[in-house]
């Protein structure tokens, strides 16, 4: 039985979740458009389109002092945690005004001011880091938690098992969120593991495990809010498996030949952004006019981010040796 705290969402909070999801969607749609312009954006582009509810719901349940650790598909995590879209976009462009002075690009952005301490393309690499930050929170007696996002493929890495074992042993305030989007690279989940639900693995470590509808931002919010409270109550870590789907390929150069077109279409009908929009309208929490206004506001934020990035300077060659410690 999963214990729930006082996690009921107000209409204002639901609207905030929707706005975060809309901003993530429009931000990444713009990235798709920019990727089609030769030489515009350097490096590989990996998007979270279709998974917005996990980022918005999870980060919406957190406080500013809570830490998040992301993976290679983390634009949504960063935006939902409150990172500045202009600085994210500038970093993606490789400009010196970006969060990491243009050195991380799209895949390794850190935004310390909002406690988004790490994103990484190393599969499963962020999970032990999250255990370390949670240990620091416990040691310092902070009233905060760490949330670690990773995919279903990372749940088959040794780092996953070692980290969960240690987190459970020390009752650390860490919430492991597996964004199960059906595919690890080009492999369907059943091709790399025999376990139907990653959340079942929590029992092996004596921690709470829960399967969540990853396309329902409200469900994700409630699950994370409950897990967060249990962490603060000293009950130890939790493993939440958010079932969702990535609409696009592993990267923008991936033609998705391994994903059935019918499967993609079915999941697109379950769009997390549209789903929450319909709920807000049905419950009388928003008007269509207000949604149009919100769309315009979000579009303006994205366009300003692109303008800022395009007009920002490139790093100077000598800056390559700055911030290098080893």
C-alpha cells in the first residue's frame, strides 16, 4: 500500500504543470526546426517529446533546495526545475553565455542555481551521483531530497543495482525515477530485460516501488510528492517507474525504422500535454482564451531564447583550458 500525503493539487498548480509541459514541448519543437538548418546546432540532439508529464509532474512536486540529476534526455527536467530557457538554448548552441559556457552542449548541462547538478549521456552514470548528493543532504540534516531521472535501459546497468542497494541500506532521501519510454536506444524493453515492470526491482532492496502513468502529470506529481514526504520522514528511498513513450528517435538523426508507425500513432493519441489541457477545460480551471494567451506567452519565451542564443558570442579559444581541474 502506498501512503499518500497532503498532495492534492490546486487548480493553480495544475495550470503551472500544464504551462511547464507546453514550454518543454514548444522548446523542443523549435530544436527540431533548428536541427534541420545545416550548421545551426552542433552535436547530437536527443529530445524528450512525449515524456513532458514526467519532468513537469516530478519537478512540480519539489522544493527549490531539492536536487535533480538528469540523463541525456533532460531538456524537460531542466525547464521544469526552473532553469532559464535562454541559458539552456545558448548552451545548446555552444555559446559562451550558456549555463556551462558552451562547453557541455545539449547533453551535459548543469544548472546549479536551480539545483540541477548534473545531466549525462553515460547510461546509468547519474544514479550513483544521486546517491552521493542524497548522502550529503542526510549528513547535513537538510530537509531536501534528490530526484534521479534515467531510462529503462539504465535499469540494467550495474550502477543502478549498486546505487539502489546503498541508498536503501542508508535510508537516503533519494527518489529514483525510471522514465520507461519502451525503448533503450533501438531496443524494446523486452529485448534487454525479462522484468515487465522495473518498479518490481525495488522489493529486492527493501524500498517502495510504484508504477505510475508517465503520461499523466497529476499522477506523477502525486507519486513524487508522496515519495518525497516519506524520504523526509526518514523512511528511505523510492523507485518510481513512469510508463511513457518517446515520440521521436533516439536522436534527431534516427529514422525510427524499428518503431512501428502504428505504435507511435497510438501513443501520440495519448499526448500528455493535450490530456492535461482537456482535463483543465473539463474541470473549468481554464478557458480557451486563456490557453491561447498562454500559448503566445510560451512561444515568446522560446523565440527570445533563440534570439539570445543566436546573438551570443562564441567562446574564445583560450577559454578551452578554463574550468579544467584534472
